[in-house]
């Protein structure tokens, strides 16, 4: 099993939106080749992920979700009214793909970025690194276990 962190602006899509969906939801709109390669080559059905609220006050990890199924073409790349439309996307859908995710849990509190930066063992976690801009990033098993062990009351 692999572990991940997915970022989303809560104004756009929050942990509460995912919980309300009540079923797996598309994690669409990722337009970065590194993220596309994670979706295609490394991520697998059943992997676990942290849900991270970005561009929020405060920013941080607010819950967990599970990857469901295989990667498939992101339909928003073909929709001219979508913010994620890509007029150069090949018709076979190979440029942009997505993963479905399902809600697992919402934490009672946000584990803030500032807090994550102070926790021993998380110094190399991608999300705490300066300049890290990826919306989806790997998390090690050790990092997953450390964050999961933090008080969430």
C-alpha cells in the first residue's frame, strides 16, 4: 500500500464535500505531469491519502480518504466550459487522468502546516518543504503513522 496527500482549496472542494458525496468522487483537474504520473504509475486501488485544505486559514490535514479503482481519462479536459479544459488534449485521453477517492474520516481538528513543521520525523515530508507546489504528493508509511498518531481532539 502507498500513502498520499491530496491538496484542495476548501472553497473549491472540501473534506465536507467529499463526505456529503456518500460515494467515490472524481479527483479531477490535476494538470501537472508529475501528478499524472503518480496517478498512472504509482497509485493503486486501496491506497490511503490525507485530505489537506490549502489556501485556507489555517492550512493543514483535515481527514483521510481512500483511492478507489484504476486511473482513467479526466473528462474535464474535453469539456470547453470546464476550468480544466485542454484544447490540446489528445482524443485518447492520455494527457490528463484522474483517480476516484472516497471519504474515510474527518479529523476533529486541522493538523496545521505550522504544527507539521515542528514534529520530529516529518522534516522530509513533501508538504512541509518550502516551495512545494504539487497538489498530490507521496507520504511515507512512517510519516503516515506519525500523523495518524497525533491527537485529533
